[in-house]
C-alpha cells in the first residue's frame, strides 16, 4: 500500500481547506512580535515585544477568533497575501511552502507533536515580554536579532 501524500505536498496554498491552512502554522509566535520598519530602507526589525494577547507558554493567541477586532493591525495571512509579508521569517511554514521549500522536520505536521517547534528552538517561547507595558516610543530599545 502506498502512503498518502500529505496535503501540503500535493496542494497549492490556494487549494487548501481553511482547516488545512490553519494547520500550517507551526506555532512559533514570531508573527505576533512587534516589528519596526525603517522608513528610508524598508528594512523590518523584530522586537522582543509580544502582542498582549499571546500566551507566552504556548505562543498561541488567547483571542484568536476576535483578534482583528482587538488588534486591528494583526497579521492575517491568506494564500493571496502570504507573499506580501516580506518580513515573515524564513522558517515560517506559509513562507516555506510559498517559496517551494519542504517543511522542516520539527514542524508539527511532520513530527506529529506541537512541542517540536519549541524543542527545536524555533519559537519565541519564554524569550519575549508583553508589549502591554512598553510605550511605543521605547520599542526601538527592544530590537532583537536572534529571529533571523
């Protein structure tokens, strides 16, 4: 018997069901970090400041279903917009598949375990602080480089 080819290997991003699309998220939490963009160069810098609604243990959103209402600037990736977010980390599954690369071994869809993203050191788990208590004018002081 031939094993079935996983959906992420046989479907284009725009062919995936909503559940398949959502399952691509590896749970790293990097898209939930505050980012600063240099107006002159367009370079984007990640900060160690996580959205106030990020559960820092799981790297998941505590208000996922209403996130756009609570955080209007929240990133909502779709098959049609994934390439618009040039700042997505190289390890992001959405970017990975859009670029035609294979999912990493630590990705939960490959490993079958949502903890492997954390065990592999690919998430922001326990490496960030909440943006809730940091004034936006101080965000520059929190730029990090370990994301890249």
